[in-house]
């Protein structure tokens, strides 16, 4: 579904943020990307739907080459759902309208069909009764669940999550992770940048560990948690799992 091949990215001639990154995500696979701050995790997944340009290498999503100048990027992004650290909802629109806007403008879906789809997805994330509220009237966890529902409204072939729980209060994290666990179990192809190792242990097929712009480990979940090969990953896990 997602092929990343020898990707390099520089922010300036002096600062290389991604170094020869190669990995792939199969259809229905859940891959967790972890590593210390500044390791290039978020940049890597933003390259997948061309929110970040890259200078060398190739990324292909379901047969579409992301870095081909002829690729229709809005169309690609409509097929690859993205959920950000901050919810990126339109504050002046009601929740129902946040879910309908892109369906109507990008997919050309009729208003009634868009509303039906939106209500079904709000029900799925447990927020149907909040459809007529504005984002500011919802908690952070609720807003993030709305953001997930909004991404799903586009019928994506894959979902990218960029630290979706890091801006949330601790008691709100589980309500967002529960929705993500359900998605994973339903077979959604997912790349998830997160420090939530409990989530990784529960649903990830593979774990990618990054450090200083490089993919240091790319291993099945049990291998990664059981005995990471690199000293850097062992140190990272010892710190993150010791509390």
C-alpha cells in the first residue's frame, strides 16, 4: 500500500532531516513509528501524502508516485487520511459541517449523502449527539475523535496519525486510542507516530524506530519489544517503559 524507498530530505543544505529511509506498509498493516524528539518521525509520514516535499528517493501509495509532478496531490490526500497532533478543525463550523465540507467540495458527494455519512461516523466515534456543536464546545479528546471521523468520511485507503494523543490530557488519551484500536482491528492500513507503547503492543504489526533522521530498526512488534537490535532503541525503550 505504501512504499518508501531511499528517501532523503533536507531543511537546509546544512540540516538533513531524513537519511536514506526505506520501508513499506502492506494493506491492512499497522505500523507504529517511534523514536526521540527530532528524529524525523513526523516528517517521514508527512512525506507520504506530500505535506512535506523531499529531495531524493521515491514514495508510492497504492501505485501512485507521490513525488511525480503529474500526480494530483489533492486527490491523493483525499485517499490518505491524516490526523494531526492538534485537531485542525474549522472553529467557525459546527461538527457536522466539519465532516461534510471536504466530502462535498473534494469528493463531489451530495449534501444529504454527506450528512448521512457524517452522522454514521460520529456515531461510530461516540459523538453523534454533538453534531450541532462547535469545536470549542468539545473536549480535546472529543475534538480528536471528530478529526478521525472527518478523515474517515473521505473513504481513505490508509490513515496517517501524527502523535494524535500528545496534546491531550491523560484521561482523554484512552478514548482516542480506543477508536484507533477499533480501526486497526477492522483492517485499516495505518502509519502511527506515537509514544503510546501500550497501543503499539496491542495493535501494531511492526515498529519502526527512528533516530537522527534514520530508520534504525524496522521489526515485527514482538521482536522490537522483546530484544531490540540497536543500543539506541534499547535505551529509548528502557526510558519509556520504566514508568
